[in-house]
C-alpha cells in the first residue's frame, strides 16, 4: 500500500486530485494500511476540489485509525 500511497501523495502535491483520489483509494484497500494517512489526504483532495461534503467519511476513518490532530478537520467538514 505504501507504493500506492506515495504515488497518490505525488499526484496530490501536483494538484492532480482525480489521480490522487484513485491511488489513495487503492492504498486504502489494503488491510495493512492502518495509519489513516490515505484517508486524511483523500479528504483533502475532496476539499481542494470544492467537494468538502465528501470529506467527512474519510476523515472519520482516519480518526478511527489514530491519525493525529484530525478533530478540527472533522469539526469543519462533518456538519
């Protein structure tokens, strides 16, 4: 999963959010992915595309996996 996650981060950095979403989704399909990083950045892709309403579910999953400092994002995007 780390390879998919790294590719996704690269696309995210290049602001190619549709491709980043594809690779974050692939990374999240692996059971070994337990950091919440892919979920968090998936949510940020949605926010960057003006689709903040889609960010809530991945943010909650990131919190369940223990991703740090996530509560303020949940407050902002999970209304």
